[in-house]
C-alpha cells in the first residue's frame, strides 16, 4: 500500500508551547489557515457553529505504540491497546479534538479548549454537529472518565 500524503491546511498558533496532559479547557489558540491551500471564503458560514472538530498532527511525537499499555502509565487503570486510547503515541500521530469556536476572521480562527500545541499542523477542520453524534447512549469505561476528569 502506498503511503497517503496529507497536506496541512494551516497551523496552530498560541495556546500552549509545551505538552501537558490536563487543563486544556481555558487554553485559547489561533488556527492560521494557509491561503495557498484554501480560498478566502473557505470559512464562510463557520461562525454559525459554536464548536469545531480539528484534525491535527502530533508533530513533536516520534514514538509509536503498536500494542497495549497502561493509560498514562497508571497501573490502576487496565492495560489497553493503542486504538482504545487517545494518546499521541500512535502509528500516524493524528489528533482529533473538539473545541469551542470563539471567532472567525477570514482564514484565522480563534478557539478555546483545543489540545494541540503551538506549531501543530492542522490537517482538517469540521464544524461540530450534534446530528453527527450517535443517537443512542455512548458507552465508555470508568477509567476513561477518570483520566479525562481534569482534561478540560
């Protein structure tokens, strides 16, 4: 299989410079979109949405986990496979994050709660829509709720 080549559509600016596991909720950052990739009207209508889903590259991570480990190295939580967690230590180093959209100014978006650091390449942005979420109750294990308790 040939590798897929993705071209970033922009970059994260501001927010956090260093990776830190928790308290992303108040972090404000800007998404600077590339005019060589997107037309100026690419964000038209985006301001009608309160939240975004941002796909980005964990560009500062070079480790890869292919199997299982304890989330955050905590043996109190069960050992789970890389695809059962949200760690940046994954085969393609892709992150997906929902965040609040604070403002749209052409190809510059201001967001709060994005868990990507300054300089992270943005691969895609989609408006968050409740209609795309599962209609039935979502199930998740207790360890995930514990892990995420201080995340935002």
